[in-house]
C-alpha cells in the first residue's frame, strides 16, 4: 500500500480515471492513509471482503470537497477540517 498524506491522496484522486479508481484505507500512523489502485486483485479482495479499514473508492468524478472532509475526518486531521469548514 502507498502511505500518504491526505493532500497527496487528493491529488491522486483528482487524476484517477473512472476505470482506475483509488481505494483509501485507514492507517495506524497519525494523519497518513493508505491509497492504492482499487482494481488490483488484492485490493478487490479487501473491498469485497468488507475490510473495516476501507474508507472508500474514489476517482476524478468524486466530489473532491466531500472526499477531503471524509479523509481528513478519518485521518484525525482536525486542523485541516477546521480550515475546510471556514472556507
């Protein structure tokens, strides 16, 4: 898995075509999340196995503001959440 910040993951989601979405999973370390291609055999196994760490599967059509709020919330990034609410 690719452990990244919310900002890096949002960049990946913005450029992800519908046929190659990004799956995001929670991670044990701080504000970082795991973001991987959703269409691999391993990731599909996690998705269809109802992995409790799965946050969601996103692509360029996903509403990026809502995705940012969701990812910041699950990562515990309260500072980014308060900035997003203020804007």
